[in-house]
DNA sequence: CGGTGGACCTGCTGGC
DNA sequence: TGCCAGCAGGTCCACC
C-alpha cells in the first residue's frame, strides 16, 4: 500500500501530535507481522518520550529521547493512526502505544506484511533492515547520471530497477509506473537500452511524482490514511496506474497492462517507448 | 554477483 | 444471489 509519499505524509501528520509525548503503555495483540515481534523490547518502550519522527525509505522512524528508535513498516495493508485510547481496538490492531495525551497510536495490518521493531541507541546504520538500503530520492534530488551509474552493471527491465530498494528507496509499483509514464519510457525496456537523456527525464520524473504525491496527501486506492484518518488525493492524479483500457491523458490511446515479476505495470503504447 | 519467481497473509471485487 | 479466481501499495529468500 504505502510507498515513500504515503509514509512521508504519515510522518508529517503525526509529528506535531507525537513530539514530546510519553509512552505510557504498550499493547501487543499479535505474535508476529512479517517477522516475530520482540515483545520484551517493544514493552520496554514504556516510559520513554518521543523526541523526533523520521523516515528511511518506507520505514517510519519514531525516535525516543533515550536514543532508541521504534521503526514501523506498513507493508501492503498497514495503517498507523492516533485516536482516543478509550476507543475499542480496531480489527487487526496488532500493536498499540498508549500515550500520556490519552491517545493511542494503533498499528493495524490485515495482511501482516508490515514490521515493527526497536533499534537500540546508536545502531540505526548497523541494523540489518537498513544496511543495504539505497539512496533517498528526495532531499538532494536524484540525478540522471546517478541513475545511469546505479544501473550500469545491471540488466533487466527498468521498472524492476526503479523498484529495487538497494538502488533507490521508496519507489513502489504505483510511483515507478507513474514516473515511467511521465518520462515516456516503457516499463519493460531494458536498462541497457536507456540513454543519458532518458535517464535524466526519469530521474526528474521520479522526484516530481513523489513530491506531487506528498503535496496531495498520498494515494488512497483502498485504505491509506494519514495519522488523523484523512485519505490522500493523488489517486485522482494517476495517469496510467490502475487505468487499463482507459484513454491516455496525453494522447487518448488505450492504456495497456502487462505483468512484470508478478506485478501489474500500466503504460501508454504511444507515449512510452 | 544479479535477476526472477514464489512465499508470506487477508480481504475485496468482478465475472460467471 | 452466491461463489471463487484473481488481484492488491512490499520484502525476503532460494534458486539459476
């Protein structure tokens, strides 16, 4: 479900309401998400105060004032919301943190592809979850030459390359698809057959599509919301993702769908080569 | 080393 | 109306 823009929207929406809050109590209702939950380490967050909210790729990083970090990944179906502690647990609410504000930060995840774990003080860079993650595409904006360099020893289709978190983080199926449309590149084109100009267009398209999606509150296809429960609006701006058979917004040709590595790709056969 | 395909889960939808 | 195949925003690992 959530790619970089959704996690960034979530981070910003939770930041104001979580900073300075103390964790009063930790509630665990599941043994594992995509990996076992470390009950002892999670429970031991009780008493700590939240000092910062960060993000690395698709991981939300909740920093505590003693240096520990609570890392949360939403997988495909995860949601993280803040609501009054008195409200009953919601379906698939596997993990929750009661705060001194009288609210509860709730992690729901029907498919349990997400993750939640505690990173000890000072070891964020060493943690195996983050060790091999690639470059953040925003901040210092991604450049075409850099994409070309990252792909230099690779083969295979450009869409798989874009979605490979060891190269560039945060770009999933929706935003890889949309960036390729904006850059005019077919998702099944091999990285070996992409020239400098196309890499430049692609780098710019990735940055633009991610930034626009953040501005528009993320993409809500089914159930994404920010920390307050508000849906995003970028789904209105999707040019081709999920639009098989519809008219290309640029040339009105029918959008095609193909399957690559088991994932759907959508593209315009006229605008993308 | 790099790339692919399957596994991990539950829930919803669309076609019959 | 009801059932079920197919599909879903991600990641990891075994295998070639």
